[in-house]
C-alpha cells in the first residue's frame, strides 16, 4: 500500500510536530490552509492550540464548512487537545457562539482539568494496548459525555476521565501524542487512513 497523504490543519498550533509524527508513522504529511488543499488528502489532523482561535481562523480562511463537510463524507480525522474540541458535536465551557467542525457524538469540556493543573503529564492506558502511554496534557479538555456509538479508547489513570475516543474513522485525544516520541497514536490513525484510502 502506498503512503497515504495526510493534511495537518495549519492555521495555528503545533503543526510541525504532527507533520514529523505522521511521517514517522508512514504517511506523507502536508500543511493545509486552503479548501483546495483539503480536497487532495486521504486524512486530516487537527492540532492542539486554542480551539477559539482555530474556530475563528477556520471561518476567516473559509475552512469551517469544507472541513465539516469532508468529515461528514467520511474523511478520517485525528484531533489532539484543541483538535479534540473541534471534533466534538457539543461543547461545555465554550465561548459565546463557539462552533466546531463536529463529527464525534460527544460533549467535550474545555480547560476541564482546571487552572491549578494547567499542564501535567500522566499515564494513559488504551483499551487496545496494555502498555500505558506517557501523555502530555496542556490546558486540556476531557470528554464529559459520549454517545453509545463512541468507543472510549483511554482514560487518565489519575482521574479516570475519558481522554481518548474513536468513532468510526474519527479519533481524538485530550493529550498531545505529537509531543512525545511514542508513535502508537499516530500509527493507529495512519492505519485508519490506510483502511479508507482510495
Ligand atoms: N484549552 C485549549 C482550548 O480550549 C486547548 C489547549 C491545547 O490544545 N493545548 O482550545
């Protein structure tokens, strides 16, 4: 099978880290800033950053509608942190009028771990893998409620909160696997993309 072409939404956030991680996981990775670029890709990553900024820039760059449309047409998408927020059908603690691309039937709470624990690192055990992942959380959200169609992939070993989910070809983590050398999450996503590759 050829290397799938995966876009990284490059409006804001840790784009180079995702490009490197995807390349190491066997994909060809390119930054996406325009709707025409989006048309070419087999999969898309929405990086961490700040979801309110991602929302506003997506509107300014005419990407809000096209990304939402490709998601509903079945494009595999992986969102980390702010990217998880952008994939949620419902938000808790969003700013006034804040919109997402949507796709995963879940409620995600922004900045859920609170101000005191702005950033922290902990182990996350995935349902699919007994070896825990060392996970970096930065002003992270958690999944407050997930519909029956959503598979809970992982909970934070410390709080028990849902921090990794999958629904069909959509994958989301509250933490940042692009910031650690472990490539299992990006590998899982690239495998999902390969399964949908035309
Ligand atoms: N708190 C940020 C938001 O609401 C997400 C933080 C992150 O992506 N590291 O978008």
